[in-house]
């Protein structure tokens, strides 16, 4: 077997300079998101000790928001680091309790120019291992940070340090016996293989030996030989198993949990957690650490509500637990199904009598008792939908609401019976129906974020040419006549291009979370 040091000496060191083919990213590069550029500048100005600690073969993808920004931050700079993130509009997001790892925090921010969500994966301690458990703590954070150089946008660690940590990470992830035999995850992914080749080309053998001696006293060169060989394509299964076994034994003093617990956790995440994720996908999603929010998107027909809501949900749901709730036409409850079926049955049963009455009396536009009962059911279902959405938001999720009951907006989504009564004098039964319907709405409190999409009524009519134009004009005129200052709402000009509208809505929503 060729030793690690000998293998590295056979490689010609590559100069660490920024070229068009290098992953190093210049601070003035056009591919860098403005939010990430601002983040790096603010961290430098605050003198925060940090580095982009892994996946440095793809720094360009971290800079443009395609990859996570994986940073290691000195513990003594944690407060300043989080102050910078807060100033730039980042929000902390937490995994479910069973998946949280001490010393690792997740933050998301919105780049206003592009609407891209940026994920900052902040490590205050180097915890590595299988993705399901991260069971090993490499207590070399200070030395890792002290080895950094700052040639591009991100500070990066010495290649030798990063290479050793990468080898340890990959062996723990792919070469332990449980992963090889039970989980069947024993080979490097293409991106991991590219990263290995990238680091090998930049690593000096003498420096590797010195880093091992100074900072990894339990890792010998011989053990590193086994680990490197085990990661090569086509390596025997026995070699990979032995490398994993010896590395786990060497790192045993640095485990977070016992070996048995770690094994059970891996199997659980591989089996039952996957089933649970399919059955109840929202339960395992990350949540906003300071509580979620209800986001109301309102607008008349033709304003683009459906497009905006669909885009918002697709934008957020991959990272944060998100649901879409229609408060204009809420989902029918079981009670509503029964009531509507009963009303319809009564209508069918009395159809001959109704025809006789209509033939002998002039037609009336007055609300029938059956229709008023249905409107009461709509009000009840709106409150139930609101309660579900509010509960979800209180527990850290984001509820995107299609329409929202606003008292000032009387032509949409509010109590209807009083407005639709034609005769001024309502009888006792109608007054009871009015009171019953209106009793459901006070429980619906204002949302955390409200966005009103405003278009000219004639533009809306042109967009919804297949519908009756008068209701379209009326609803859009009602929206245009309000300011929503009471609800801290934002009015968005929805006559612009789809991309401009979406980027503005995303920025507004993210700033209100």
C-alpha cells in the first residue's frame, strides 16, 4: 500500500491563485449574490473570526446561493456573528428536537435583488459523522480557524487541515459497518469525489504530517493510509470496514453518544423517519425559532394572487414548514357537508311546491333560509381554517393565506347576510342568522404580514376576460380604495412583470417573519 505522505508528495502542488477555473470567488464577481457579499463585508468589519469550512471546491455555488454557506465561527465571536445576521435580515430556523445538533445553527436570508433564499449553516463546533447522527466532535476549531487564509470572498482553512477533516468525515459517513451492511451507503457521491480530488491536489505531505502530530494525536499516518485507500473507487469491502472500525476506535473519546445509541438512531432515521416523513411531511420540517407567521395575500380577480401564492409556497416550503390556506373559499368541515346535504335534500323534496309558488308570485332576490344557513357554514369554516393556520404559525410554521377577512373590505370574505338582505326590516329569524354569522369573525385576528396586490380594474377585466366584468371591477376597486395601514400591510403594484412582483413580495414577506 502506498503511504499517504508518499502519495501526496507525488502530486505537484497547485498554486493557490484565483483563475477562471478556480473555485475562489472574487469580491467583485458578478455571480456573487448581494446578500452574501454584504454578509462577508459585515463579518470582516465586525472582525468575526470565521471561515467557509467545507465544500471549498464549489465556493462559486455558495456565493450564488446554489449551495449552503457552511461557516465555522469562533465561539467568542458568536454574539457579533448573530448580530450581523440579524442586521441583514436572516432568521434562525430550527429542526425538530430529535434532529438538532448542539453547536450547529441554521439561518435563512432573502436576497432582495434575486429573491433567492440563502442558507447559512453556522457551526460553532466541528461535529461530524453520519448525516443522521453527527456523533463525533473534532475539538480543533481554534487551530482550524487560525490556519485560514483570505484570498477570495470567503476565508478558507489550510488545505491540509481541510483534507484531514474531509477524510474523517467521509469514513464516518460511508465506511462504518452499519452503513456498509445495513444502510447500503458505502460509496462516495460524485460531488464528494470531486472534493477529494480538489483537496489532494492542494495538499502538502509534510504539512499533513505536522497537522496530524499537532492537532490529531490519536490519528496516525498508518490509519490515515487505510482511510485514504478505503475511499478510492474499487477498494475492497474488508478494507473499508477496517478503516471505519479503526477510525471510530481512535475517535471514541470524542463521541456525543454511545455507539449503541448512535446505531439505533441511524436505523431509525433510515427506516421509520422516512416513513413518517412521507405520511406527515410537515412534522419533520424546520420551523422558525422565534415563532412562525400568517401571511395574507389579498387582491381582486386578475391581480395574480394564485401565481404569487404558488410561487411563495414553492420558494419557502423546501426549507421551512409551509402551508397554503384559502380563507376565501375554506375547506368544508364535516358539519358543513351534513348541513349542505340536508339543505339540498330539502330543496329537492320541496321543488314541486317551490315551482308552484314561483309561478304565482313575482321573483324575489331575497336570501332564502337555506342560503343563509350555508353562509353561516362558510363563516364557521373560515374560522376553523384560521384556527388551523394560526396554530401552525404559532408552532413555527408559515401559513400563506389566499384572501383574508378584513373588516374594511366588505365586498370580499366577510359577513354577507346583512349586506345581501334587500328589505331593510329583517325578521327575527334573519336577525338571528346575521348575529350567528357575524359571531365567527371577531376571532380572526390580523396576520403578521399582509400584501395587497393592486391592479387597475380595467387591467383586471382584460386578464379575466372570460368572467363577468362587473364583479371583477368592483372587487379591484375596493382593494384600490384602501391603504391597510392599520394592518401594517404593503401594497404591491401587480401590473409589472411577474418577476418584479414576486421579488418584491418575497422581500416584504421575509422582512415580516
